[in-house]
C-alpha cells in the first residue's frame, strides 16, 4: 500500500472552490433556463450538442458521453424532448441496437429562444468575473485536463478490450 499524497492547504482550497463554483454555476444556469425558458439545463445542453453535431444528430451513446446527463438520464431526456417535438429518435440502420437523436426544426427554434438568456447568465456568473488573461489561461488548463481525462478513458477502454480478447 502506498502513502497517499494528501492535498496541501492551497490545493484543498482550490479543489473545494472549483467544486463549489461549478455546482453553484450549474444550479444558477439551470434556474435561469427553467425560469426564463421552461427548459432544464440538461435538456438545453442536449439541444446544443445536437445543434453542433454533423447533420444535427448524434448516437445516443455519444450524446451521453458528451453531456452532463447520465446514460439513463439521456434516454429519459431524449424521450421527453421527442414528445415535445424538439428531438427525433432515429433507429441506426447499420446497428439495429443503436439509435440516433436528431434535432428538429422545433428544437432548433427552442434553442434559439432560450440561448440569449442563457448566454447572458453565463456572462454574468462567469465570464464577466474573469480578465481576458484569466480566460486564456483557464481555457488552456481546462483543455489540458479534458484531453488528459479523454486519454485516460481511451487507455482504460483499450486495456479492457485487451483483457476480453
């Protein structure tokens, strides 16, 4: 058993500040979207991801991996958005077990309606609190963290597939 390198006081303060700020920001963005557009943050995020995807559609598994919504939550959210006519669920012809989620014109209109208030809330609660240098540094650091985590995920998936082989 190895000794755990515990967080220093500065590292602990940073970690807690990051967690708290992220939680509070996501709660505020959800509150704003529900209040102004009757659209929960998770649903808004799904509409954004689909709007940015090629052909305005993603495999359900890709959508789950790209969002903050759990895999089971994605299934429920897409069903809810489909019932509202904002997303269409399309069976995958090449993989009968797979399905696509596809943004409809109504979904794009809903996103366009909710977007300005959401962007204003992102500015007021995050971006306006940062200097241009802060934005540059944080973008760089979070991009590095993101890539590290994606690489680790890929390494684990590769190791798992070798174990099964």
